[in-house]
C-alpha cells in the first residue's frame, strides 16, 4: 500500500462510545477558536467525527469536553505538541481515534481507518 504525500493532509478526529450498555449516554462537545461543533449525544457503539486541515501557521487547536453521567473530562484533541493527535508534519491523511470506556479514555493514531484494538492506549481518566 502506498500513501500520497500531501502538503496539507486531512486530519480526522473520531470519538467512539465504547461504554457499557444500560449506562448514561455520552455527550461530546468540541470547538476551536473559530468553530463550535456543538454537543453530540452518543449511544453505546455510536461515533462522532470531524475532519480538518492544519492552518498555515501551524496553530490549529481543537478541544473537547466529554460527559458521561456524573463523570467528565476535557482536553485538547489537537494542538501542536500538547495532545496525542498533535501536528508532526503529517505526510498523509491521519485518523485520531478516541475510545470512551468505563475505565477511561483511550487513543489511537493511524494512517488508515479502523485501527486494531491493540493500537489503543490509555490516555486520560474520568474525573
């Protein structure tokens, strides 16, 4: 498989509700300085995703908040040097997966869709 080298590849953030059945729904709210993507309520197994391109200055910044019943967390999902899905001069499109589980929030970054479960690593606890 080959990948085309792009000047400004597409970055796709994917949020997956991997929480147990019969538990509260997951609310995901994401925004940047310029865009408010709203709050998306996900049932178990559902996902929300959005795609964007890094801006010319290299300071594109998206942050999200996550609420699951009384538990929550918020953090940068894309920002230079400050998040697992940070800018690293991507040479091809990149997919950043965030999997919400009862044990915490897990992350995987891949060049192709649908990562293996082995690609995910724990990154944040629920607060």
